[in-house]
């Protein structure tokens, strides 16, 4: 693969030439000191700025198919009466179609990685490989929601490390403590340790979950995880809305990761994650959209703005800077899943990025590009998206996008 040079692109405050060699940024020089490169593809990026792409640390991709299906219901009613009955009808092909719609939406809103907890994982893996982005694909574990045979297949799949590649990783994902027996959850923890996988689960999302945990185990869900030996720097929890001070200490001590999903939590009435307090406890915090069923989109820029605003509601006396908010949505999401040197535009780092049109009306004027990007703009400002050194969107266009949308429309019509 030859080199690519992004010429005359705005990086921070400097017009620069950025060389991409293979899947990494290999050289960054101010454009006024332009060098010549043999056999390189030169791309004129005048009028464009470069920013890190997003890493969505918790979602359920194919739930795009239930976007707007059951609004205005609290979590447990929403799951029991609407989502689980609908999901029971989904085939692997439906999930492939839903995942493709999700990946299209993610690319168009600047996301190049997602952590996915869902069913028929091979259908989603296929889509990720085809569409050129990255994913941590969950082997979703629940002995309450799946048959004994499917459960055993999941553990076999994990033992074999099936389908892992340069851009696709597997992750052990017990759905939640309330959808697994103790035995099954503990088995998930054990296989994650044996096979060196990240362990990811929904944790302390609602006060009901925490209260039920107290009734059954006389401790919080985080304390239960500690008791069962799950907590480590390879433990990534989604939601983390109802953490006690002790829960935060337990996370901080071992370097466990808290993924916050504020839009989904607000929409389902689950509560407000205290991002400021998590950060004050030196917990690594990443950001996720959750599924489009409870968000109702997969737009990480919107999630980032929500997170930024909520920090002011959490504790107005503590300033969480815009650069810190950007980090939650970029670098931290990659790091949470063991993707090293990703989420910054720096020499030697993975060539994942977005190119922003500086003439988009919401990018004007530009006193501060990060501020505009978090609080002012929307996805329409994105011109191009690159993952692993290759464009997955160019000049606002993703290959096959019209067909992806048409297929999703037909699929939902059939399912309903
Ligand atoms: Zn979720």
C-alpha cells in the first residue's frame, strides 16, 4: 500500500501535511515546509480540519431496527414488553441488515469503532469487515435469555477466538447480573481471564438493579463484581449511573473502565451518571451511545455534547475541559478495549480520523475548533472519515449507502 498525504489540512492551529503510511500517521509537517514523496497519493485538504474519529464504547448496533419503536417507557417495562419480544423474531440476516444500517450511521457521524453487545455476532462481524471500521464484538452471555445449547456454543466460540482480525476483537459480554445466574456470570469471568478477553457488562444502570442486588446479595452490583473477582483493568462497565463512593474507589483501585451513556439513561429515566465524580476518583471514563432503540441514534458527537453539559449539572464548581470531553469520546474508548495509540492525530498513532469542512455554517467563526465540534456543529460538517489508513467515507459519501437504507426499510416492514 502506497503512502497517502493529506495536504494543507488544518491540525490544531497549523496548516499541515499529514503522511499516512499503511495504517498509521507516519509524519506531520507544516505545509510551508512541504516535502516531496514518491509514489504517494496526494489529497488536497484545503478548507478541511482533521480531528480524531469517535470510539463508541457501548452500543447494540442492530437495534437500529427498533429506533423509535417504544418510546416513553422505563427500562424494565421497555425490555420485557417491547424489546425482548421483538428481538425474538430477528434472524441472523435481519441483524446483518440492522448492523449495516448502524455502521452506515456511525461512519456518517464520524465513528470508526464500536463495542457491540448483541446476538448473531457473526452477522455483525461480517458487516464490520466489509465496511472497513473497527469493533469489539461481544459474545453475549445470558442463560436467562438464551437456550442451553446457544450458551455452550458461546463458550466454545470464545475458546476458539473465532473471527478475530486486525480490526475485529472479541469481548466476553455477560448481559447483566439480572439476566444471568451466578454460575453463568462467574463462568464468563473465568473464561475472560483464561483467554485474556475484556469483560463487559451493564452495571448499576437503574436504582431497581441496585436495590434488587442489595436484596439478593446484600451489596451493590460493583461490590458483587469485586467479590466474584471480575474487577480489573480489563473490566469495562456500561452505564455506571448509581455508583456509591465505595463503588468508585473499587473501580479506581484496579483501573476498571466506566462507560457512560447519558442520552440513553435520560431517555429511559434511569438517572444521570456523575461524570465529574467518576473523573475525580481517577476512573477512566469512556462514552457510548447505547442502542438506537434507547438513544435514539448512534451519534457520538451528540453524546459528547450531552456529557459536556451534564458535567456542569453534576458539579458546576468543577471544570471538565472540552479537550477532556473529546478524550472520553475518542482515545479513552479505544484504550478501554485495548486498542493502543488510537484516538489522536499524532505520528505513530493509528490513522483513524475525520475531516471537517471549515466552511460549514456551524463551524463559523472558529475561535476554537474543539468547542465548535463539541457544542456547535453536527455531522453535516464531516467531509470524510478514515479508518486504519483507508477512507470509509469520502466527500460525504459511503459506498452503497442508498441500498443499505432501502434494505433496512424493507426488513422492518417485513418484521412488523
Ligand atoms: Zn446497553
